[in-house]
C-alpha cells in the first residue's frame, strides 16, 4: 500500500474511533476558531470565547473535550461542574491569561477599594474569582457601558482591548498591563503597512491587536474592529472581494468556508498562536479514549468564579 493510502486508511480509522467514542461516552467536542483546521472539522461546535462559554453552559453531554487552551477548559468546568472537561494537551496555555494571577488581582483590588473589576474571559479561575464581571471581545463594550454609570472600573488583563474600549466609549478605566503575545505584534506600523499594500481591502481587526487603538486606523472607513465571530460575519456582509485579516491565522479556515469567493490576506505570516495548535486529531482521540487530562476547577473556587461569568452572560 502506498504511503498516501496508508495515511488515508489510518485517518479513517482514527475518525471512526473518535465518532464511536463520542457517541458511546456521550461526549461533545468544542473548538476555538484558532484550533487546527482538521480539529475544527471534527468539533460539534466551533466558536469564539463567548460562544464556547454558552455552549459549555447549555451542553447536556457527560464529557466536554475542549480543543482550545487551558483557561477555556477551566471556564467550561466552572460552568458545567457536573461534567468531565478534558484538554487534549495540558501544555496549551495562554500568554494573556498568564499575564495576571489571582494574587496580583487581589492586591490591585485592595489598592483600589471602590473599584469594580471587569476581566477579560482569558483569565484563570483564580482571577475570575476576584473579578466582578467578565467580558469577551464580543461583549466588552456592552459590559463596560453597563457598569460604568455606577462604578469606577478596573480592567484586566488586556491593555490593548481596554484602551480600545476606553476610546470607543470615552469611559476612563484603570488598565492592567497585559497583552496577548500574538495580537500585540499587530502594531500600528504593521497594520498601516498592510493597509497601504492592499488599498482596496476591507480591513478586519481584532481589538486585542496593539494597533486597534490608533486613531487613524480606528476611524478609517475601511476598518472594522470586532471579535472573531464579528469579523467572520462582516466578511460575509461586506461587498469587498479582498479582506485583510488582523488576527490569529486559524480564523481563516472558517472565514474562507463562509466566503469562498473572497481573497483573504493574513496581516502577518507569524500570526499564529502555538498554544492553540497543541490539539491534534491524535491527542483529541487519546484524551477521549483514556479520559485523561481532566481540567477540574474545585467546587468552592468554581462557585466564586461562576458569578463573574454569569453576570457577563446575563448582559450579552
Ligand atoms: S491567541 Fe493570544 S489570547 Fe488567544 S490563546 Fe493564544 S495567547 Fe491567548
């Protein structure tokens, strides 16, 4: 048998076993838009952080295999305490979530006693437990506007998203000095250079990007700044045949499926989160088969952390 045929046969066996196991174990596979395409392909649901939180909360599965990074699996465990949450590779971390610890947030709160804490959902369970309300890039504007009239705000951990929200709303906030190592590379200079190179492209930018807060970029008529889901929706809605995509490259897979006729240009060839690529078909199958790599947030911590997520889900 040729190598190609052999690979196709073992791939088929792998997918057959995965499908058999997910049914017999009553498991659901959730994947982030930044996961490897072949992993996205086998997931029951693919989405951004907000969509994934909602799916985890409403799922009636016994097992959730989370094809994303550690804080996402923790969030699923917080919301679905009765379920076993598995992470195909435990080393899948997040530089943004690692940018603040629970102890650091507790100290920041203590130094600002009258402030209300809004944290991006890209945080550990400990950080969520010291947070008053979470947000994602989909709903950060809404969450900030909702609490601003009655509170002074601390915003953690993403300074880029926080600065962008401040500029869009005019609401002052104290910002934690954290960032995603991937989106932080999309600086004003990088984005502007690509915009000059592709002057007719619609420009879709994730607000975690460092350059999203630049006034010229933010106010440019070609620019649309939004969460990953919002970027995909805009790719479909807009009339431009060429799209400059300023976020992690994994999103191109779903976006190209949504707009196969359009040309997608990634802002930089290095726009890749290595943590998001840890989940492979092989380790997804292994972790489900052996029910290993469980991520479990203990009940007391989960109860504290859950309040901040539920407040967010109630707002939007
Ligand atoms: S892309 Fe950035 S925010 Fe997303 S998981 Fe990777 S490090 Fe974290």
